[in-house]
């Protein structure tokens, strides 16, 4: 068995070299890459066979980190993120310092989530950049909530598969998603 720090180290090397990792997030298993590297992001779209006009979410390690990637963060969005007890992705407009192919082209928004999972938090903190997070599945197929549900085509085509939590049997659900407009208006996308 590989140590947690060694697992994080291998994942970091992969992210830094523009590769794709398969990893357990604070919700379901995901595909991840450097969210500032457009070529790495493109590889994920190709692997998932996903239309590149469907934006992906990014994970950050702390609330304060959101300011590095969003122009103007509404106070209500920060309050909601701080108060939520379950994983919540918040779509915010005014994305910056992120690969263009992660950003929604129509309103320049991104979905962003502050992780509360220790593995993800350590990985992102040491990487010092946001990580793309999208379900580890081929488009239009069910999202895997545990490692054993991941399609072999996904596993064999990533650059690194994280060992942490591969044996979990308790299934997780995707995060809730809300969109918070610049004026503070809230729209629930997924509960």
C-alpha cells in the first residue's frame, strides 16, 4: 500500500506535467487536471467524449482562494459556502486566471467548490492552483460514486490513478450546485 503523502506526490507530479489524474473528491470519483492548463483540460474533454461547450468545475482548497479566480465575489456566495455542511458547487461570473476552455463562454462563469476532504485539500494546497473536477465517466453514462464503478476505458487512459479510497464501498453523491449572480440572485441548479 502506498502512503498518503506518496500518493499526493505522484498526483502532484502528474498535474504539474499537464497530465490527468483519476481521484476521489469530496463527492464522487473525478477526473482532474491543472485548471489553468488548456491543453490538459482539452485531454479531459477528449477522454470523456464531452462537448467542449459544457464547462467543468474547479476545486480550491480555501474560501480565500476563490478571489484568485473570480473578479467580484458576492458576499452572499461566501456566506453560503461558509455555512454549508455538504459539498456545494457555486457558479460565479467573472472567471479569471483559469484556462479558457473551463470557463462558460456565454457568461464567463465557472463552477467552483471549496473542498472539505483532507486528501483533496492537501493536494490542492500543495499544487497551489485549482484542479478541474469532472465525474470520472464517459459522457452520457452514469457517474461513478465509488472506484469499482469506473469504466476501464477511463482508468486505462489517465496518467495517474490515486490509491486513496479505492476500497471505499459507501457511495457518495455529486455536490449540490447553485448559481449566484453578481447581484446576489440565487438559482438552484442541482439539489
